[in-house]
C-alpha cells in the first residue's frame, strides 16, 4: 500500500529498482522520500534539470571487503565488511557501523540513504554514510570481538579520516567495539586522530551524553510534538521496543519526564511490567552482564515475559520503537491507534512499514519518523567532533542542553516545512523535504560531481 508517485519520480524510482536489485530495504527508504518530493520538484525545476535525485540515489562510493578472523579455538571465519559513502555535499561522510547477521548491502544502503537527510536536519556540517558487517557479536568472547574489530579496521582505515569519513556505533557496535577499532586505527596510522570515530570512551576523546543521545533526543522530539498539542509525557503509559543503547536511554528520559514505560524487548521476547520498568536492572543485565531480557523476571516476580511476543499489542499512549527496521507493520499500527496511542517516536531507523506509516498519518497522531526523531545520536557525534577539534570537553548539562536545543530545532523545522507544504503536523513530509532541500542546494552549488 504505497502512495502514487508523480510520473517523473516514478521513472527515477523504477531505475533505482533496476540498478539495485534485491535491495528491498533500500527501495523502501528511497520510495518513502520520493513520495514527499513531488511538490518540491514543481517549486524547484532546477533539481530535475540537474538530476539531483538520481545523483542522491547513487552512493558516491561503495566499499565491500573481506574480514577474516580467528575464534578462541583457532578456527578461521570470514565475514563481509561494508562502508557506503553516500553523500558528502554537507560534510564528511558520517554514520554508524552495524554488526548483525542480517547485514547485507541493501540494509547498509537504506541506512546510508536515510542518514543523508537526517544529518542535514541536524544543521551540522556532516554528510551521509553507513557501514557494518554480517558478523554477529552475540555469544562471542571479548577477545573474539577484538580480533574481528581489528581485522575490520585493518581494511576500513584507509577510507577514513576526520575530514573524509567518520563512523560511529549502531546495532551491535557500542563503546567496546569502537574502542577496539580506534586502537587498531591508531596503531596502523600512528596518529591519535580522535575525530576519526565517535562514540569513544570518555577518557579518550568521547563526549558526555553521546551514549544517551539517541534515546534522549527521540524523547525530546516527542516531548515537543506533545507540547505543540498542549500535552506532556506526565502520567503516560509508554512502550519502548528493544533493550539496547537507544531503548535504555529512551526509557530513562521518559521516566525523567514523568512517563511510565511498561514494556521493552529483545529479539527473543517481550518484558511487560505493569508497575513500570526497573531501568537500573535493565542496564545491569544488558550493558554490564550482556544477558537476555528474559532474565528480568528472575528479579521481579510481578513482571511477565512473553517469548516471541508482540510488544505493540500492549495498550499505551506513546510508542517508541527502538530496535530495528520494519518492526511495526500495518496491523500493529492499527492496533496501537485503536488502543489509544497518540504519539510514536522512532528511535530505530525505519521501524514502521509503509502500511504502518499510512495508518499513523491517517490517524493524525504525533508521528516522528526516525530520520528526524533519532537524529540526536548523530548530532551529538558532531558535538563530539567539535570537542575533539578544539581539544575541549563539555559538561553533561551543557551538552544535554545543546542536544535538547537541536531536537527542538529539528522538530520546529519539520513542523514549519509541513505547514509550508500544506500538511501541518505531517513530520514525514516535513523531514523529507527539509532534509532534502539543504542537500540539493549544496549539490547544485558544487556543480556536476
Ligand atoms: P543495540 O545493538 O544496542 O540494541 C538493539 C536492540 O534491538 C537489542 O535489544 C536487540 O535485541 C534488538 N534487535 C536488534 N535487531 C533485532 C531484530 N532483527 N529483531 C528484534 N530485535 C532486534 O542497537 P541500538 O540501540 O544502537 O540501535 C537500535 C536502533 O536504533 C537501530 O535501528 C539503529 O539503527 C537505530 N539508531 C541507533 C543510533 C545510535 O546512536 N546507536 C542512532 C540512530 C538510530 P537482541 O539483543 O536480541 O539482538
């Protein structure tokens, strides 16, 4: 169930399908942006003449490489590494690395494509890129993860640089992995180049608030969307899918703002705790001990674990999908709306299918799409780069205030653009158009490259 594209855009989309066969997530991400761009092409015929959309849909560079490594028993494994340097119109390529067995070129390209517009929305000087591997860190020892990261960086380092390409974390890549990759980069290049990776540890060039940034940022975005509707998080029952980096700090900020999160999940099942999630326990289980979320019930007998459960069946007023792509389908979206959900903030990238997005837009709930709502992570990465460049480190309060200001700014720009294009409150349209125009104008200014 997709919207009609205007004729010229349909031609471009068909070409994307033909040139990128089998990359279904990439097709989905491109189509979602093109569906918003019809009215922009009418206002800006120069974008069509200069083939800006065709150029934006073609990555500037795609790197695919072999990553050989040895496990603790000395057995050899081969994974595949990716880095897609999508668009550098606004700055060096910036975007995370994902380590998950489902990773293939189509996932990295969808993420890299989204990243172009997200980074543009932050107002910071960063282009769009993404990378990763089909390596599965789950169940691996620390030493195995280290050997993999070292092998991965032994190829990737030649493509990086603080003015060229600056990766960060994503699914399966947190502080531990960034540390091993930074160490290997430093060793190979003989340069302490802090600005080459973000998400670093605090005592070696990292920024306060970077671990919290994506979850806090998504919550700030929805807080602002609620404020526009003369509402707040106070007393709201909330669902947060996942239990990784984004989910944990989304729960934390929602609790600080007076909401109550009653459920979270991992890829095996769902925890439902009606009296409110115990965040300290989740942090201990997931961040420190790297255990499964199921173990939560060992400490709270009144909590329920549902193996392979569907978190979206639990009634809530605010839903924050923070796990992975396409985790909310049309049926889930209908159920959420029917059960009284008035706001959805996407901490994850593209967590809602096109059918689900249509349900949210038709119901006119406050729906913050990932490229706007989860931009706080990359924005704070850009703040980390600023601190690295000036060899400075800012306080938590100062950095968090900056993050909040950026998220309110993104919200307001998306809202103003949605009004300008006749669909007030449609943040999908607002984010796509606002993110696109800035990149398109820079590409026009740079000539045909
Ligand atoms: P983590 O690896 O820290 O956590 C991911 C969580 O989602 C885990 O609980 C994981 O469960 C669950 N999950 C992952 N894949 C699946 C799947 N296929 N099915 C069900 N559950 C799954 O990653 P992050 O928290 O960093 O990332 C979560 C989302 O947020 C991703 O979409 C990412 O792209 C997006 N994002 C992250 C940013 C960041 O700064 N980290 C910035 C912007 C967006 P399990 O442990 O069982 O795999």
